[in-house]
C-alpha cells in the first residue's frame, strides 16, 4: 500500500455546498456544454471521481 508523503496537501475538490465556477465540457456529440447551460436554473449534484492516484 502506498503512503502519502508527509507535509503534502492533496485537495479533494470543492467543499459540500461550495459554489463552483462555470466550466464547459464536451458532450457525446463533440459539442461544448457549460455547467450553467446544463443546469437551466436548477440545482445539480456534481461528482468528481479520481480513478488513479496522482
């Protein structure tokens, strides 16, 4: 098992309830969709999953 180096902070992302800045990602058709466009004035749950350790 790998151990984390001491004295190094590994941020895990935004805190619960924290407002995140708008960002854009590609959709399944290659177009760009921003978070605000996808929300359409509603709330959303964002899940950030890290599949490997870096």
